[in-house]
C-alpha cells in the first residue's frame, strides 16, 4: 500500500446506476415512503461516476420519473467525501456533463481527461481554469443564500443556461455543510486556477521514486509484473477470466509511467491537472515521549497525494452494456478500456439529451479506433475518397496502371532472358 496515497480521486469499481437499486413493478410505489423524497447516500465514492450514471439513466426507471413530477419531493443524492477536494471534483464532473457550450464528443473527452489524467492539454487546462472560476462563484452564491446560483456578473442568463450553470445551481444543496467546510470548498476551487503554478511531472516522478525505492531504474519491469501477475489474472467484470483484462498493457504502462490514462488527442500533455491536488495533514516526528511515542507539530502539505498504482480505467472502462466490445480475437480483447470508456461516456451524454439508449449497428466500432486503423478494404478507401471530396481521376489511374504493367512485363522479361542466357552459357561451358 502506498503510504503517500492520502486521497482517492477515482474509484476501483464500475459506475453503478443507483436507480436500478430501487424496487420496480406495480407495487414499487407501496414500498417507498409516501410523504418523503427518495434519498440515496453515497459514502466516499471518490468521484461522480455513480451520480452521472444515475442522472443520465433516470428515464429507465418509472419510480424516478414519478418522483421527478413531484416538484416538492425531488430525488436526493447525498454525497459524503472525506476531503473538500474530492467534493469539488464531484461538482466539477457534474458541471462538465451539463455543459452544453461544447459538442458532446469533445465534452466526453474533456470529462475523461479531467477525471483520470495527471497532466492535461493546454485547452483542457484553460477549460479547468474557466470552470473553477464559474464553480467558485456558484458555490459563493449558494453559500450566501442566493437563489440565482449564477457564475458571477460576467455571465448572462443565456450563457449560464447554455453552460448548464442554472441547472447545476438548482441541483446543488450545500445546506448540510458547515461554514468551515464551505470555505474549504471555495479554497479548493481557487487553487485550480492556472495562475497557481505546480510541476506535476516532477511530483509524479517524486512519488514514483518514493514507491519504487532502489528499484526505480527497473520500474518498467515492475509495471510489467503488476499487470501480468495481478491485473491480468483478475480478468474483466462479467467475462471469462481466462481472457485477461480489457485494460491494455500499453495504456496501463503509459499511465503508471507518465500519468496519462486517456490520450484521446494527438497533442502535448504538459499542463498539470490541478483538480488532483489536495492538502494532507499529519504530524512531524521531532522526539519521543516517555511511552516512546512520536511527538511533533501538526503540519499540512499541499500537493499531489492521489493514487499512482491503480488507474482510473475501472470507473468507465471495464463494464459496458454493449457486448460487442468484449469480442475476443487471438485470445485477447479486440477493444481496450479506453474504447469502452469513450463509448460509455458518449452513451451517457446521448441518453441525457434524447432519453434513449445509444446502440451501435452490427459490425460498427468506436470511431477513434476505426480512424486509427485506416481503410482496410476497397469500399473503405472509396468512402474515404468520397468524404474528402477528391475527383476519381479514373483515366489517369488507368494510364498509370497500364504503364506500371508494361514496365513490370519489361523487367520480368529482361530478367528471365538474362537468367536463361546465363544458364545456357554455363551449361555449354561445362
């Protein structure tokens, strides 16, 4: 166990639809309280995966829909986190889900990147800075008793509605927090600004040196051992353990070495993910008392105290409703946990917008994986040429083909004549 892993910012279990735990059927209403709202408590979920899944799949459960029609008795999702930074990240991921100012696909990539990457792209870092300022103003308005729940004077009502800030302000309830906890929440959001400098690469390397110790120079071999002897043998949830884990070895090793779990864009990941920074509290070991107990001063240290051993792939990347992602080829999965996570987040956003489940056609696959593989048939090549809008140039291609064929015939004929002549000369000489 890593002693410096003080705070957890992602769970080690797949996302769960909390609405599926409620009773269903004709007698479901009789099993629920009549004059009270439905309350679901989450104790240290470490991220917002359960909350996002429950909100997006609320249309599947008639009990939640009937409760939603009651204006005075909504469904309450109560979240308890062991740190203000964890609660701030919970609100951040929910704000990204509701942000309608960016396209759904980019929104899903941004959510995965902020959720599990220790280093970000410059665009994602700027987006985190913007969201931190908006959420800070939102929390201040809610903490002061304001009913507007806006993002400051710089945002108009139309912008707030487009960015999902109005809906988020109606969803959040900070009345159960103490004033000190509200101040700590605002302070955590203020440290997400880009003006706060932090070297995440140096911090990740320092944590790795502390964990591996004398074996630091051979950490690639240790990562290989952890994957094949621990993660691979654990298998994939709901699948045959003999097929191993759907988490690909290259993705797991890249995250353990550099802290990048979802590299969805061909960009430089050189900005720190400040939402993973937190404050750890402890005591110094200055001297021992008569009972030989360590006695010292109470200190606090702000920095990177997240997990560097267990990746964030289990949250969205190991369990999916689309069984085609579990296709096995050559005794291994043809898809990876990154593809599964991308599909799961895209399906959540699709179901949130339309209320219908996202289904893939037979034989289809993730667009990013298909684009990376490139055209593999003549039909794929023709579709790619048609999409790019290039003219066919049939005559030129035919001329080039004839010239290539004639050149090939000339070369083959010349080579055959030379070989035959040499062979005849050798025979006659003998």
